[in-house]
C-alpha cells in the first residue's frame, strides 16, 4: 500500500498590531462615528434639496418676477377654487356610483358613458392640481420671505 502525504509549507507568524490604549481607541471610534454622521447629514440635506420641488419653483418665480410680478398671488388665489371643483367632481362621481342601483358600469355602454362624463374632466383637473399645487406652495414661501 502506498499513501501520499501532503505537507503544507511552513507559515510565518504575523506580528501582532501594536496595542492601542483603550481611551485612544474609544476616542478614535467616536471621531469616526461623528465623521460618518456628518457625511450622512450632508447626504440627507442634498437628497432633500433634490427631492424638494419648491426650491425649483421658488427660483422659477424669482427668475420671472419682473415680467410676471403677480403670478404667485394668482396661483395662491386660484388653487382653492380648482381644489373645490376637483372635490365637487369626485363627490358627484362617488354619489353616482353609490346612490343609484342602476348606475353600474359593468357593460361597455355604461362604462363609456361614465368615462365620457367623468374621465377627461377628472384627469385634467388632477393635472391642473398637480401643477398649481407646488406653484402655490412656492408662492406662499416666497411671500413669507
């Protein structure tokens, strides 16, 4: 019988790192934690500015303030009226669907009539709200500055 023996090459022991006194170790770890928190704070601020749309609209109003000085006030005054019209339409839609037993939208004719009556107006008012809302908010912020 023949057996094969595999012998690993000799390994050298690594030197142990120098011992850091516990007080210095704690201080260095705390400094690193503070540095990481500062980086996170800077990142969060940048992310907030990137996602916060009112700063973009505020700059928009300031850029055009000479040519359109009353645009912000107009947005502030118009926004509640558009909101009210949108909610009136949503209320009418929900009342039609819940109050009347014959108001089902199961067949194609009823669905087409329902969409003709509410679909386009609801979509367009929603788009106007999505545009006018941030503009009114930016105008409100600009007016308080």
